[in-house]
């Protein structure tokens, strides 16, 4: 497992295609939920240590909204959708079909629902690729600095989740001519990581 971050180009391409399918499913689901046409760019996939992820998400220490879910079924681990605070407000507004200016209870519920939709879309794509059953737990939401949200203490996890698959996607709102960026993180436990690597033929 020491060479996990040195995956070959073809292996990364296979994982990127899974992410691309998931992103397409997510865009379709969000379009139906919000009543707007939403398209998505080809996702950027990074395989990194958990400690390296916050710098990719936010160059400066600014608040983020993170929707955390446990991955259950044939593969286990954690998933997290991370949005910059302003992006989270925009997403909440889209879900509610009215502007959101603060992260109140209703807005937080809307963000959790969006996170549920997005995470489920990515997990469904991975499920199809692996030929396994993957189920997300009910979502929880945290609003904090990225370093705090991605700390091992907040995630209540051990070092076995150290490897993170980070999918950066850009959603394009056609009617508004607006782009929104989000990060989907998949943090499998050791046995699930091994299963994913076997699926892309990494020994």
C-alpha cells in the first residue's frame, strides 16, 4: 500500500471514469431537484493523504460546509462532500429555490439533502464499477475551517482511513452562467481500499 499515491495513468483513468459517471448522475439529480439545467466538468481526481487534502480545498483558512456520511454495505468507510461557505449558500438557495443568506436550520437541511444526492450518485457509480452493494448513512453537517473539518478527531477515525480519493468537480448552471466547485472525498477503510485497488488491478 506504500505506493498508493503512485498509481499508473491507466489506473487513475479507470477511477476518473467512475468519478465522471458519478458526476453525471449527480448533475442529472440536481437538475431535477432544482429545476435548473446543471452540467458538470470532467472531474479532477487526486489520491492523497488526509493531511494533504485541506490545502487543495481552500488556499486560505476559510469556512467550509462539509456533509459527512458513512459508507455501508460491501465496502465501508467515510464519504464527505466539502463546499466553500459561499458555494454552500448558493447550493442551499438552489435547493430551496430562493436566495440563502445564512446557514440556518432550513438552509442546513437543504445542504444535507444536496450532499445526500451528490454522495449517493458517486457511490452508485462506484457500486456499479465494483459490482457491490454500497449504501450511504444519513448525512451530518459541519461548518468550520477546512483543517478542523478534515481532522481525524472530527472524523472519529483512525490511521486506517489515511488514503483519500478526492474528486474535484465544477458544476455549471446554464441559466445563470455560473460555476460552482465542490469536492467529494472517499475515505475507505483498509479492506475496502484493497478491494478498490484489486478492481483496478493494483497488487
